């Protein structure tokens, strides 16, 4: 009589990579006071929501029993949590306004120099010449350019040079401080990166580009030099993509699709004992 080795539960192969993926998130949760019970409640709601909307059978109404079967959550809990609607990620007004103005300043040839860098802009100019006022007015007429400038100066997004021109600072590219803008991009960018990776795993053919260049066992000096150079390469790629997307949008009729092109650079010191599974 032959014995068959027990098969691993379905999904067991995901345990290790998911644990590694969640570790920095759990670090954030603990730092920001999101307790395990609070996270459990959130995950319960998400499980029900995903099963209800993403795993519905074509032409059939999703039932409490099927959602319970898919998620392992009791039917009473499923019944209580269903019907909330698919979550919608609304873009904060401040984020949308700032990102659109910055994107135009970085992409529109009228507001960049010959090397493609954002030009210092006078507050106003006559005859249609490029200025901070014309930059803002080209994106939104709901706000006075002076109000936008005051906000940007206060947040360090812009400075004023000795000639009185407005200069875009690097901090305008990356919101900081853990406020609403930074947390919005935290959720958006990580969602899109993970969504692309998941689509590549569950799809018949990998539909999205998702690649990384990585080296281990480096000296601290080389790791820092590679990080600095990677930042330069990444910014060049992002600026080029922004210029081409901005130009293409000028003639696009518009629709329901969105596109995101993201890059990240990461480096850390890994203890030898943990080299196989860095935190």
C-alpha cells in the first residue's frame, strides 16, 4: 500500500511572500496606532467586499452563502457587511490641483528650459508670456494664482529667487510629513504596484511590466552611490514619461481609463542572519 504525501493547503505558497509584503505595513500600523482588532475588522470588510464584487459569477446574483464560502466569514457577518459598495478612492482636491500644476510645469515646453527643466517663472507677464499666473490659469480658474503661490511657499513647494521669480523645488514632487497628500499617494502607488503584480500572477500571460534590478552583499559606499544614481535615472524617466503623456493628452478625447507609471528605489543594511528574508 503506497502512501501519498499530504498536499499543502491551497494558497500556502503565498504565506512567506505575503508575510514579507505585510511586515513593513504592520510596522506602519503599530507606529500609527492601528491595532490588530482594528485591522481585523477592516480585513473582514474587505474580504466581503472583494468576494461580493470581484468574484461574482456572470449573469448570477451573488449570494451570502457564496461570499461566506469564498471568505470563510460567517453568513450573519456577511449579511451585515454586504452592500456597502465597491470602495472609491477619491483624489483630495489639494492633491489633484497641486499635481496637475506641477505636471504642467514639468512637461509643457512653454514652462521649461531647453534641457526640459522647470523654468523660474515671473509672477505675471504681459502678452501671453509664460508666468506663474498663466501656469495656474491653464489648469484651474477656480483659485487665484496668488493663493496657490502662498500655499506653495508655506509648504516649501516653491521659493522666490533674488530676481523675484518663482522656482519649483524638488519637494513639490514628493509630498512629505504623513499628511493627506502623502497618504493618498501611499495608497494609490502601492495599490497599483501590487495590483500589477497580482494581475501578472493570476493572469494567463503577464499583462504588466514589473521588473527590478537588485544586488546583494554590497558595501555601504556602493549602495549609497547606486541609490543616488538610481534616483537620477528614475527622475529622468519620470520626467520624460510626463512630457510625452502631457503632450498626448492635448489631443486625447478622454475616457474612463487611467494610467500610472511608477518607480521606486530602496536600499538597506541586512544582518547576515536575515540575509535570506530582509525586513
